[in-house]
C-alpha cells in the first residue's frame, strides 16, 4: 500500500516515524489482519492442502481469486466437476470455497490457485489494514496510566475502553464480512466485551 493511499484512508499525513517504517509497520498490520480473518492474504500460488468431509460436497479454503488446479489423491479433477463460491454466492471477485457436483470420497485436496484477493484488496478491508497500521504508532506513544487531564477549568476524562476495543467496535462488521474463522467466535458488531475479546489478542503483536 502506497503512502498516499495510507494517508487518504487514515485521514491524516503519516508521522515521520510511520513514513520511515512504513514497510515494517505494514507487514505487522498485515500479519494482524490475517490473524483476525484466519486466512493468508499474500498473493502466492503455492499449492495448499485441505481435508474433506466424507459424503459432503463443499470444501472451505483460504480466500482466492482463481483456481489453477485441484488434485484428489494425486489425480487432477476436471474443472467441470466443481464450482467456486464466495460463501453461498457463485458470482464474486474473490472466493473461499469449492463446491463439487458429487459428494467427496477422498481425504485431502491439493489446491493450486491465486491466493488472496487478486489485483486489489476490497476498499473496506484496505481501510481496516490502514487503521491497523495507525494503531502501531498510537500504542507506542499513548500512556495507559493517564485517566484524565486538567487545564484550569477544562478537564478531559478518558474512556475505560482500550484502543483495541474501539477499533473492533468500529471495524468489527467489516472483519466479520471477510472472516474465514468458521467458529462460534464470529464477531457481533458492537459487542466488545465477549465475542470480540478473542480477536483483540492479536493486537498485542503490534506493541
């Protein structure tokens, strides 16, 4: 992500430290986003392996933009025997599951394709990534022990919510939209104390 794009999404210029460490901070932010989404966002094409469920037709995968080849027991599967889906939709710019025409009998699939979102990450997810980037320098400068400030008759009292709580409340619905976690820990928008608490743990990586 270029500096101009980051600044546009953050709504402010990068600090001197952010500009000097842009690539490093972006790498950390990307790793945190991948943990939140339970998927790898790099645009690699290396084969990945997925277990199948006997008698089922659907195999959930990492996010991909296209499939090159699928093998079952080292045998290439004809593309006419499966479709790719984005959740329950066949039409999309990215996909996260493979639905076969017949029920599966093999134990594992080898899938090769373009992993990630292809040429461009969705704009709402770019905004999440940019604000994860912004969290890094904020956590390095904010003093957590200060609860209020007073200047003559003017007093500011800070909220007990952490920056992670606020971030997840703001971007929880977008994270849930792209989440591949497939667990009962899915995000409920606005619930920062229970379901979101699991996802907050990944932010400690950026400190």
